[in-house]
C-alpha cells in the first residue's frame, strides 16, 4: 500500500468496504502464519455475522485460489458463503456482497432456542 492509497482510504467512510478490506489485507500481510499456513482476519462483523479474509498456504495446489472472502456465522459456528479470489479486486467485489449480506442477516431477529424459523 503506497502513500496515495493511504490518502484514498482516509477519504472513505470508516465502514466503506474498500477501506475495511484494505486494512484487513494489510493486517493479514504482517500476521505470522500458524503451523497449518492458513492466515485469517476479520474484515468486519455485524452481530454474530463476520466477513473474513483468508489466505491459504502456497502449497495448496493450482486449482484452489489462495485468497478467500467468507461470511461466517459465529452463533452457528459455520461458514454461510464464500468466494475464492484471484486478486484484491475480486476480493473487494466479494467483500462488498458479503458485507451487505452480513448486515442484512444481522438485522433479522434470530429464532428462540428450540424454535424453527418460519
């Protein structure tokens, strides 16, 4: 990220998808990889719904994209949706879509324990 990109980010609202993704991407780049090599960082969370940026280790194979954006439900402990990305531009498109979905899901009330949703 160069100085002009940083200035561009400063001009964006704090919750703008591009700003959130670029900050997460910069943080992911300096995060040490765990033993399995997969690095993960939250782009943003709305209630129990988190949008995460994931970088897979380099040895995963050519058919699998190394950069992923996923929508994760912490309450249910599962991934709801995700997208493999070739580059940061594709990651931005995926993040925009999944951030909007996380906000939408967070606005809906969760069913009470033991009740099935309608």
